[in-house]
C-alpha cells in the first residue's frame, strides 16, 4: 500500500482498511440518523439522548455515556445517561470535596 500526503486522496486502487471502513460507515449512519431526528423539534433532552446514543454506537470500546451537567450550586447531575452506572458516577462526584 502506497502512502499519501495530507493533501492527497488515496488511490482508488488502494485497499481501505476494514476497520476504518466499518467505523466510517457506522459514523455516517449515526450522522444521517441524527440529522433526520434533529430535523424534528423534540427538545433538548431528546437531542442529548441522540448524542449519547451516537457516542456509544460509534466510538470503539465505549459501552456507557452521558452528559454531566454542573448546576449553579456545584452539584453534578446526569442528563441522558445510557444506564444507571452513569447516574451513579455523577452522584458519586457530588460526595467528593
């Protein structure tokens, strides 16, 4: 396999690595699904859920995710957690000094 510079496109004859191709296809599918779903006005929580689901689906070795919101009083709350472990981790942050 030849190398290409940063501004060069790979040759159409060069094989694409299977993992890179799979991740690229999955990412394109997530982006397409998010574009479709975000075209509807379903609110902030729904948008956060889509972002979290997309992260879990498309980032290798990620099995849990969430968005942590730092409240004005300094507490951390879980928004759109993928599961209870994410909620528990955010709650644990509130016990730390």
